[in-house]
C-alpha cells in the first residue's frame, strides 16, 4: 500500500458543546465504530479510533470498498448496522469476534454499512491540509455514484436544519449533531470539531454497587453504582451504572451505603445475579449487552430504598446507551415511582429519508 496518507492515522476528534454553534457545516452524529478506510487498488485497511485495524471483522465492507470507492483514497467515516428500529450498536459490537467462521456468518446475517463524512486523500493528493469546505466538495464528487452499503453523510450550513436533525434523528438512535468549521484542516487526534449530544435526567433506584479496581481491604473504594427502573410488571430492571467519582468520593460512599447492605433478613430482586459465577450464563434483568468475560462482574446488592437523579444521553432498548452521571440524591422520591414512564420518548424517524437506501422506517 502506497498512499499520500498512510495508516495508522488517529481520526480527528470533537469536543462537546451545549448548543449548536453558528457558521459551520453540520452533519448527523452517527452512533457506530469510527473508522478510516485506506484503499490502494486491491489493498484495503479499516483503521479505528485507537489506530488498530478492524479490516477482518467486516469482509462485506472490504468487498464493497473494492467495488464502489475510488481506486486510491483515504476516507473518514462510521461503520454502522441498521435495523427496522434504526441504528443498532449492540449488533455492531457482536461483529468484533475472534472466530473467522463467526465473522463470516455475521457479515451475512447483520451486514454493516459505512457512512463517509471526510476525505483525507484521493489519488496522489493529500487533502488533510485543505479546508473542510474543499474536502467536502471533493468527497461529494468522488462519491457521486456511491451505492449501498457505502453512503455519503448529508451536510448543511443551515443551522435551522441542524436543529431539526438534532431533534428528529434521535428517533433513529443517532447521537446528535457534529459541527465542523468550514475553513478547518484535518487534524488527526485533535478536538477541532464540535459535538452536540442529547442530555436528559432520570430518577433511578440505587440497587447495588461494584468495588473499584483499586479497592483494597485497607482502603475500600466504590467503583460504580448500579441503577434500576421498574417496568410495567413492577420488576426492577438494570438500566445502567454511574461511575465517575473522585477518589475521595469513592471512599465516602463506602460508609454512606453501608446502612443499605442486604442482610439475611432481606431479599434483593437481583440476588441471584450478585455473584460473578452467576454472570457466566445469565445477565442482569434488562441488560442486553454482552459481558466482558475478563471482567469481575460481581456486585454488592443494596436494599432498593434510595433514589438518585442521573444525567444520560439516550436509551438503547431498556437501558442507558452510555455511562450515566450522578446529579444528586432524591430523598423526596420513592423507589416505586422510578419507572420507565418518566423517560422522554424521542420522535421516530426514517433513516432513508436523510440517507437514501440506508434504513427502513423506525
């Protein structure tokens, strides 16, 4: 492989801002695997955010790149999987598997798509030093005849359209909106773009905690708090965790949570999932993601009597898509009042209304 921009390359990053800034180029923030495609004839490599190749996990996209993209190019974009409900990040995670046979099967049963949104090189030309406006124009021309499973992300310079995308596209499980300065060059591993993501709050039941990885008998430290919400059958479902605490706060939580420890006189709704061994064949109720086999998944059950308010971005099925953030204790709320009904439901949206051919109605 011999290209003007050679792998590995760390992708350009974005910093979070609360509002959509004016005077930029706007595009949807896709929820998938960030990836750079390097193609030189029959040689194709998919890079990742950590600069490790992901090529072997997406053989169907490798073939699509050879059939569809320019013969020599470097593109920045996102690998996604689309279902009838929109983007499916859980299905995407399943694609990272060590067995070739499994990778081959999943490439057929849950094929991926690639959403291109920037151009680093084309032919013998290095585009990274050019302003985004020029890169985007060249990308549109290079991908004028693009077809599924490779797509070109839409862009707009109209902030009102960007505001509408921010609201509507959440219904298809998109993360928010990206804003790119039109005169900005491509700067690997630098936060020179802006991301505007959805943030909401919810009142959750505290149902347990896990010890921090540095916790010892001499200095016990709480690692993360396990959150629950009651479903329609009044069963407590695991909805996510809160874990961003200072070392001092982790130590304080040990004594603060001690009165809630489950004793022999109490039953816990997740008691059978409390030990690490139980996780080998089962999952906490409501948790549909795969467990990391190398991680200690045991937790300390607490009587579900205390309520905390958390910030979260959006839901993936019945749980928070990302780590939630602690806001405050809610002594005025009862655990029984913490149900899924409190959660705001985003509008539904058809992905192929914005990217033709990408997805079905959600």
